[in-house]
C-alpha cells in the first residue's frame, strides 16, 4: 500500500470525511459536557468493527479506547480529545459555535481546529485502512479523551491511573500548523487562600485582613515572575518560564473587611523544569512571607498540572511523520517547538514513548477564536498522513 493508492481512496471518500467532521462540530462538547460527543465517536468506531471500551471517572464524561489488533508487532496510539473551549460570551462568531458551516474551503465552529478535525482524521485513517484491506503488523489504539481543556482529571489522568495508553509510539492529533511538535511547555495551576478576622469597615483595627494578606503575597509572586522571565528564557519558545495571577476573589460587602481571599496562579514551565519544582518555588515564597509576618498562614490547592513535552527526535515515529507529510504534500515540514500543553506530555512523562503533537490547524492562534475555522483540504490531507504513518510503522513489508 503506497501514498498514491491512499490518496486516491481518501479523495474518493472526501465527502464522507467532510460530513463526519461537520457532524462532530455540530455536537456541543464544552469541557464537562462530553457524553453526547463520546456516543457519537463510539458509534462510528464500532461501525468500523473495532471493540470500544468506555472508561469514566464520571459517567457523564466518558473516555473511549478502541483497539485493532493484527499480528505480533509494536503498538501505535492515536490520542485525541473531543472536549472544546466554551464559546466566547457575547461573541458567537459569524456562524455560531456549533454550525459546522463550510465557506470558501474552510469549515467553521468550535473544535474545527482544537481538535475534532485531528480526532476525526485519525478515526477515518483507521477506518479507511481497514476498508482497503490493510493488516497491521501490531496493534492500533484510538484514544478519545474528555477533560483535556481543563487539565485531564476526568480524561487522560484517569486513563493513566488505570494503567492504559502504554504503547511503543503514537501521535497526539493537536493542531500544530502541520508541523511535528517535539517540545512543548507545561504548567501548574494553584489556588491560594488567606483567611482573617472580619469586621465593619467603619472600625479601625490593627489587624491584617485576608485581602491585604493576599495582595502582599501576590506582590512577592510577581517578583518571582520577573526573576523567572530573566533567568529562564528558552530560545526555542521565544519566551520562557513565567507566572501569572489569573483570578482573585474577596469580600461580600463594600463596608466589611473580607474574612477570606482566594487567588489562582498559572505558572508556565519549560523543558528542564518539573511541575513539582515550580510548585515548591511558589511555596517557598509564601513560606518566607509566613516567617516574616504574623498571621500569614495560607491554604494551597493544586488544581491541575501539565509536564513539559520533550520527545526523542531520532525515532522511527518522527521519521514516519516527516516522510508521510512529504509524500502527501511533495515538500518538507519541520520539527516544531512551542509553549502550551497537551495530553501527550502526560503520556510521555509516564511511559517514555515517542508521542509528538502533529495535526491540522493554526495552533494557539486559532483555538480560542470566536471564528475558529480550518482549511478542509488540510483535514483531508491529514487523513492521508495518518494512514501513511501507520503503514510505514506497522506494515509487514
């Protein structure tokens, strides 16, 4: 089976492929509401003739794992998620978030880029290979995850806790500008709470209320951010490690001192850093304040963590991805490094397999846009690319 035969087959079934993506986009699947979209993909994968297993920490938020086993050989994993960012309030875009409308060669809607197109392309790659009579020398796994956009507690982290998603190599179909992403940033997200006595705003007391404590802490954390930006610049990202305070909440009335103040921290990490290291640096800042001022006790909660991604570039998987792209487009793509996390980073962290991100779409620039849209031909071409990758890695020839 070669690139010419694969291209001819995919082009012949192009309308079917487009309709599959349109239907997927038209199903709302904001993170936390993944049941309908999971049933949609389950039904399609079962029609291929594969056995599909559902794994769920929450029954309304299932994950799917399907397997196609051939003769003895390596295991290839397609990993993708079907949850999407919520539509932008008061700005639904030109056609609405769930339209799946096609205009001037582009398809519009939430998930058209991030990442229903990549997931649909992987499912169809397996379906089309099966229809063409391909017999894998090994195993192909399709993993459809929930909760990626909110950290993965109900998705990839739950699957990894069950001992799943271990293979020899694979691809995460995240949008990467059609480049092979071999490095990515990570992050850690924390909630910090300060408490205090509360009293009427018309009364003076020599007490530090919860809001003042939090402001004091935030000021010190901003100093840490400046230090990180100065000392941990990472040239491949054209940026580096940094820290942001993204939310703050305190008080119940304008004339009462708040008894509690909570803020959240978004700390981005680069290859070479770990989430554990980043958390400890934040705790060190808060503990120094606690030592310097009375009543600066705090509570801290880990909301989510994402390790940085770094995969081995001298790998058969990377070679197969680059070769497949070249055979489809008759030109070369490139290795890609960018900040921002994905489920693949957690899979790579646990099992050490080579799993880059590689998929259609304009990456971070497009994924939160109210007019999120994707060039349809790019989606079609990735069906071909994924098929070729499987053939190159799991063929007996």
